[in-house]
C-alpha cells in the first residue's frame, strides 16, 4: 500500500502546499505595505494550488489504493515525527473543495476588502490559512494533522481579529482561539494516548480493523472520545459552539471561507478521515450522533430569533455541521462527506451574498436592510434564494440530495428518534432560511437616498469580481446535486464502503421531507410576508423562549461565569494571594524578624558600659551554672 | 555552738548587712561609710579564719587607704546625690537575674561539702610564718605586685596631669 | 562517556573573548559611549560566531564530550580547569551566544552609565559561558557565583520598579541556592574519596551509596532549582524580571534560568542517578504545580513584565517535568524547551523593553492600540506571544509536545493536567496581546516612532531563530539525542 | 568551728551584692565600689579556703588581691576624675548615647 508515488505527484503536491506558504512568508515580510502586489501573489499561489489539486483529483479519479508518501520531519528522543501525504478520494475531494472555495473567496475579497488599510496583511493571513488547511487535508499522520489543525486555529484567530482596532473583534478572536484550544487539548491527549499504545499514528494504520486487537476496548473508546472532543472544539458542536457566532466579527469573506465552508468542516473531515477507527467503538458513534443532533437543534433554535444576517448563517452552519455528524454517526460515510462538499458550496454562496448586502447597506441587521430596499439587489437576491433553497433542501439543488442521503441513513438506523430529530431539524432550517428571505423581500419602507448608492460603486472591478464569484457559486450549487452518483462511487472506492445508500427502496422518505420543507416555507411566508411587522414569527408568542434562544441558551453566560468566578476569581486570585502573601510574605517576614533581632542585640551592645558588663557576667554566670550542674 | 562559730555568724551577718546598705544608699558618702564598716567586719572575719596579718592589712589598705581615696574623690567632684534614674528597671532585673545566677552556681558548687564536713579546725597563720612562706615561695609574685603598684602610680600621675593645652575642659 | 580532546582550544577562546571584551571596555574612557557599544557588539558577535561554529563542527554520530581541554589548576585538591561540550551543553552555548549578542544590540540606546553596564553584562555572560562548558565541579560552582553578582548590580542600578527589593531578593535567593550546592558538591567529592573534582572521573570511578545519592541529589535539585524557578522557590524570578532593565532581563530569563535546569542535569542527574529516580515523582509534582500555577497567576497580573515572568516560570516547569520523566524523549524535550524558551523570552523582553522605552509604562491597563502606532514592535510581541502559547511551527511547540508525550506516559495525571494548562496559558497570553496591541489606538501614544531598521536587527535574529527551529527542529534534536540516548542507556541500563 | 561552705556562702552573697551594685548603679564611683565589694568577697573566700585546706598559699593570694584592688581603685578614680573634667558628670552613659536614649524614648534606662 505504501507505494512511493511518481515524481509528478510529488511535484504537484509541493506546488499545492509550498506556494501558499511562500506567499504567506513573502507577503508578511516584504509586500505587506503594497496591497496590489500581495493580492496578486496570494491569488496566484491559490490559483496554482487549485489547479494542482484539480489535476491530482482527475489523475487519481478511480485509483484503487490510497497513496502514502512520508519523510521524517524530526526524531525527538526515540519518537520519529513524520511529515507526509496521504492521497485517497476523501483527502483529494476535500483538497479540491478547500482550494476552490479559497480561490473564489480570495477573488471576492478583491472587491470586498478594497481600500482596507490592512489589505496586504489580509492576503497574508489568507495564504497562511490556505497552506495550513490544504496540508491538513492531505496529512498522512495524526500528529501532522494535529499540528496543522492548530495552525488553522491560529489563522482563524488572526483573521477573526483582523480589524483589531475593533475591541469586539479581538475579543471574539481570543474567545475563538481559547475555545478551539480547549478542544485541541482533548485531541492532543487522545492523540498521545494512541501514540503511546500503538507506537505510530499513521491514519492508514489507524483505519484498518486490526487496531481493535492492539488496543483494549476501554483505551480505544477513551482515545476516540478525546479525539471527538477536538472535533467538538473545531466544528463548534454542542458544548463549545458559542465562539462561531462571535467569530462573525471578522470580515465576511473570512466568515465565508473559514467559518462556514472549510475550517469548521475540518472537524467533520477528521471524523471522516478516521471513520474506520471511530466505527470500531459504537459508543463514540452514538455520542457523535447525539452531539450532532443536539447542536443541530440548538443552533437552529438560535437562528430563529437572530436579527444579524451573518449570525443566522453562522447558526445554520453549526446546525448543518451537526447534521453531517449525525450522518457520519449513523454510519453514512459517503452521506456525511457529500453533505460536507455541498454545504461548503452553498453556505459560502450565502455568506458572500450577505457580504454584498452588508457592503452595500453598511448594516448586518436584516430588518434595516429590508427597510433600505434590499429588494432592488436583483442579482444578489437571486443567488441568495438559490443558496437558501439548497440549504433547506429543495429538489433540484445540491442540498436536497445530500440532506436526503443523510436522512436515509438516519431512517435505516435502529432508533427512530434520530430520524424525527433530523426531520424537525430540516423543518426548522427551511423555516429560518425563508424567514430571512421573506424579510429581505419586504417592500422598502424608506426612499433610497442616492448618496447611499454611489458611495459603494467606487470600484467597478471589485463589484464585478464579487458578482462573478456569486454566479459561479450559484451555478455550482445547482450542478453539484447531480454529481451525487459519481461522488458516491468515487468515495465508496476509498473507504471499502458500507452497503450503498439504501435511499432507493425508501420511497416515502423524500415525500415526507418535501412536505415538511414546503410546510415550513408556507409558514415562513405566512408569518413574514403577510404580516409585515412580525420579527421572529411564532416564537413571538413565547417571550421566555425568545430570550432563551437569543441568549444562546445562556451558554455564554455560563462560560463567562465559569471564567470569572472559577478561573479568575477562584484559582487565579488564590494563587496570586498565595504567591504574594504566603511565599513572599513568609520570606519577607523572615527577613524582617532577622532585622528586628539584629536591632535588639544592637541595643544590647550599645556603648553603655553596664549593658556590656551585663552580657559579660551573664555569660560567666551561665558557665558557672553549667559547671555547677553539668 | 562554740563562741567562735557564734562570733563568725554574727560578724558575717554584720558584713552582709553593711554591704547591703552600702550598695543601696542614694548618698555616696553614706555608701562609702557603710562599706568601711563592712570592711571592718571582713577584717575581723579574716582574723577569725586564721589570717591575722591579712586582717590588719585589710583594715589598713581597704578600709584605710581605698575608702579614704573614695571619700576624697567624692568630696572633690561634689557629686552628692544620685539623680532621678536611681534603680532603672531595665537594668535592675537583669542584674538581679545574673547575680542570682551566680549565687545559685556558687551555692551548688559549695553545697556538696555541707554534709560531711564538720567544721574547719581552728588554726592561726602567724605573720612571721606567713611572711617567711610568702618570701620563700611567692617571691616572684611579690615583685610583680610591687611593679603593678608602680605602674598604677605612674598611670595615675599621667592621667591627672593638668595639660596646659586642654585646660579648657574645666568642670562647667 | 568518551572525551575527545580538541586541536584548538575553542571553548577557552570563548571565555577569553568575554574576558577580553570586558578588559577593553574597562580600559575605554566612560564618556566614549559609541566606542564601548561597538566593542561590546564586536565581542558578543565574536562569541556568537564561535558558538555557532562549535555547534556546526560538533560530530553528532561520534557523540560524547568533544572539544575537551583541561589544565591543572590546584593539583593538591584535584581541581582541573576542564572544559568540554556535548549534546546538552552545545545548544546552551549557542543560546547564550544568540541571547548575548541580541541583548547587547537591544541595549543600544542606553545612555546611563554605559561603561559599567556593558562591563557587568560581559562578566555575567562570562560566568554563564563558563558554567555551560565546565566539566569540573569546582568551576561549575565558581562560574555559578561569578554569574550571580553582576546580576545584583545590574538590577539595582539600571532597574525600574522596586529595583532595590527585586535585586536584593534575587541575589539572596540565588545565594541560598549556591549555599545548598556547595555542601552537596563537597559531600560528593569527599564521599567519593578520589580527591578529584572532575565530573568525568566522579561519574566513572566513584561509587555512591543510594542514600548518599538521594541526599546529594535533593540538595542539588533545590539549589539549582531555585535558579531554575522550580515552583515554591520561584517568586524571585517575576520580581527580578520586572525590576531588571530590558537587556538584563533578556539575559536573565533567557539564559540564567537555564543554568539552574542545566545544573540539575549536569551535576545532579549525571552524578546521582538513583537520587534522580528516587526524587522524580516530587520533581514531577513541583514541575506540574509550577506550570499550572505560573499560568493561573499570570492571568491576573497587571504588569506586562510580571506576565512574562510568570510565563517563564510556567515554561521552566515544562523543562522540570521533562527532566522528571527519566525517559530519553523527556530529557531531549526538556533540553529543547530550554533552548526554545530562552530565545522566546529574549524576543519577548526585547519587544516589551522597546514598548516600555517608548510608552514609559508597563501597566497593562493603560497600554492599548499599539498595533496601529507601533506596528513592528507589536508584531514581534505577537510572534513571541504565539511562541509562548505553543503554536506549531514555532520553536517551543516541539519541546512542549515531546515533554507532554513522555509526561503522559510516566505520570498520566500530571500529563493531563499540564496539557490542560495549555488552555490557560493561551488565555493569559492572548489577554496580554489583546490589551497591549489591539483596541483603538490611544492618542497619548500617537506620536511614538516605530522601530528603526537598526533596532529591528536583534529582534529579527531572534524571530528567525524561532521560526527556523520551529520549521526544522530536527537540527537541534539530532544534537540533543546524540547526548541523551547514550546517557539514558548508560545510566538507567 | 564553722563549716567551710558557710563561709563560701557569705562570700557568694557578698559577691552577688557587689555585682548587683556594679550592674545597676548609674554612677561610675558606685560601680567602682561594687568592684571593691566583689574583690573583697573573693578575698574572703580565699581566706576561708586556705583555712579549710590548711595552706597559706590562699592567704598569699589575698595579698595580691589587695594590691590589685589598690591599683584598680587608684587608676579607676583617676579615670573618673578625668571623665568628670571632660563631661561634667559621672554617669556611665556617654553623652552621645544619652541623646540617642532620649530620642528613642527609652524610658527609665
């Protein structure tokens, strides 16, 4: 299986991975002040990387066995840490998706970020992210995957806090980094546990079934749960999900690229990557199913009441990621990966449309946008509707196919509860998506003032780029659906797949799903199109529920309380007190007592004769007593 | 209780009382006079303990010369009364402690003879015998003692020489 | 442990370099500050070049002590001026060379009593070089104290907040340390009965009973541990850091704390392996406490340098944990972490020093928005902070990873605790970066001028080393493994 | 006849009183007096011991004590007079210390 690859593959990989890194280095050190040059460098690098990954994908379309090519990066003591590449359908697919979306988003950013003082730095960080994400997808060992996993976290920190002058942006960046780092430590612990027991961490080795007999079942589940902790952190699943909505502080292209399509999908990708390993312990599969469902429903509920367009899409991303984890947890490897790909497409499209609207109306609030005449943004709205339809799973679009595949797997699964949850989730998704659409389609209340219009048309080239990217993505979302058959065949070759999706004989499932989505759309139309004034639809009737959803189920308050009370107030203050009072105080006290004793004896030996005589005779007296009694 | 031991206890009582009074007097002249009395007591004790020459010497040198010198100095300096800081507390208790310690030590040392020792036989070191013994065995010590006295003499003369240069430090 | 003599006495020439530099500075008149700075730059550069050459010329597969040279010093007592370099000491020599050269360049704008400052710095680094290369217990102690006294003067005269207290406390702590080391060394030398202070003969010929080894190791561990910032004895190091001027705290945190850890390794572990294995659980506990404690206390600090001081305590805790695991990768991870942390703290202090020289305040509360006003200084600061957090492809990630690996294998609970402490260290480092560099630019710092190209040089060197060893850690690990693997096989069998 | 330890007891008491006087009296002359009493107590002990062991060396020793006492008093008093001439008082405290004591508010010392 470890056949050494032909030269051109190595060359293509070196180009795909090396170029973004060199672009990052060049931009950050040399061309940070010249925006145009750094943009060209970064775009060039990612374009070439996309080309390379595409050609790799085509070259290896039907390849039977995965291709692994490794060199040792370093030997620490007795531990060799490898640096290598694992080419198999999953990694190639993800590689192409990441490269494609990065390329499109970077083109889009030409327009969106035009005139921003940190333009060069933006493209530097974008190249850093591209490099880290691309290498993560093809990395051959878990340790290398972990390394680039953290680097992706660093890139997201830099990009979220891009406008660092805004206090909320740096705060969101810090929160994102610390929360994902919490997940990463669990991942690291799981990884170390595996490394100690198995000796090496090659992904291919982990996935084949004999691992079960080299590891005791307890260790296997513990390691799997810990690694799943990493996935929860990175893909913003149930306990650690509040950082993703706050990450919307970053520029919209960043949200489109990192926080919807690629970076947050890294968690799901890791699960897919180690699918063989995870499926060895059924406990973790059900855990994954449960966490996926919980985060899906939770996020969907939050999306219902959110007013900020980017927050709606952020919640929807968490919900869709939960959906993918449900699919994977239910054993649907191809379903999960397929949904991952389609979701990357249409979610990026939705974010980029939101970017155009924000760029145009200078506000994130959907109600104010609609008042300022969002109806007139013809092209953007068309793309938005296509994306929304794909998200809520309407037939011709890619969302329908991938979502339906996952539901099929859920149906097959023993317990009916997951299927019900899945259906409820798709209903809610359709509802909040079309809530947004209908609000935006409301007739404009204020008369559009011309200067609001002119201010943004300063860069015709920029507008063109943005529009072009939107159109391509929309086209992609429409077309991708039909690629389901080819994709499942491509992916199944990789994982020695479980039985092909049982979708065909379950005739009733698509019908049920469609009726539910239709009902959701009608309900949304009724609530938001007919009653112009309503903001959160049926949730208005339950105020407590509305605040609960708005406050993100009080998760943020819980974390804030935990941080302030336990970490800052409790430990940190106690330890600092201990440091200053106990250790320092004790020693300074010791010093002081020595000084005081010095003063006393000084006074005793003052130049007055009688004191000195006393000392003299006291000593003699003691001697006499000693002689007398000893 | 022979007359001899009775005399001994009486005299030692007298000496102790006199010294106690000498130590605690505020007026220095009274102190010196009490001390003279105490020295007379000690001289008699010497005589009792078989040292007639020493008793005489005690009276001549101690009571006579030294105490007179004291009186002479006290008169010259005209320091009558101790000022207010008579028995300062901070010095008082450590001194008591230390002298108490000495007392305890000496008592402990002398105690073990108490039991078996009936009492010292009476003997008299005649001055003639004592004189011979002195100049036969301790001739060197005598010479040193005389040298000591000479040095003291020279020292005192030098100290109290009134130098013309630092005549200024007359008593204020 | 074979010892390979050297053709040209490089190591002594390293010491001579410092000595010569010191002499010339002392000869130069005090008011000619430019010449003094030039001379010290030249000589520190020379030490860097020599240590770099030694690092490259070391024969990795031959291993053992190379470039060895020794002269009779006090034949009666068996004291020899013996120097050599092996896989453990060469990275330290290189670290000292780099930090010394960059510290001299960082102290370029100093204008207050320049002559004494550079003279004392040379004396300090002379002691440090001496200790890293010496093979004779007597000289290890002598160099330990030589490097101690200039610290006091440097902090007391050129220091900032509470400098007298900081200087006094630092010196008293370190003296207490040396007061523990001396009896341990004498105990070992006399116990061996070979009347020789040489480390090699003691290691090969002397036979120590387990009881002796335990006692000696305890004394050495606490004595050197005080300098290494081991947990309960660490309070002097943040105070010392805050009080010291920039260049001195670079050397102090960058190198002086490594003497402590290196001393434990070179004297304690080499001579008393039983003591080492006996005390290793205690070492592990103290190290873990140091890591978690340093991170947590760092959270609630208000002074910028205090934060870095406590982060050094936390990182030195990782070194201590590495040493405590009795495994090859623990040891090599610890030595790598010593090197990486030295460079990182040097960069940290030099960037904070620059910020302090411009804004004249270290209080985190009234710093802010420097990202816009001092872009270069804050970018170096952020790079150092990122290394501190342990971001991969930056130097200290590899050290931490390897140490965590061996720690989880030997002490699972401590290992898990320490890995969780990573989150806290990320939190407190990012908090500092956010408060100083991000946020709206404050108008009172608007007029500040950013780093000129001259001032960029030392920071660039440090940044290059961090990224270099971050991307290619193999270069350092092969060197350390060449000493660690034979040592562990020799000692633990 | 009287047991030897009784005489020693008397000598000890005398010595104690002399020492007490030396240490507490704030007057140089009285301190000198105390020393005289201590010497005298020593002499008494010597005489008692020479009687007890029936040897005259004890008494020879007393003679030397006498000479020492004499020299000591003469020199002592000469010093006291010189001191008196210089500082105008016979207080054992040197003037510098008195101010110090005053500053430090050391009360009755």
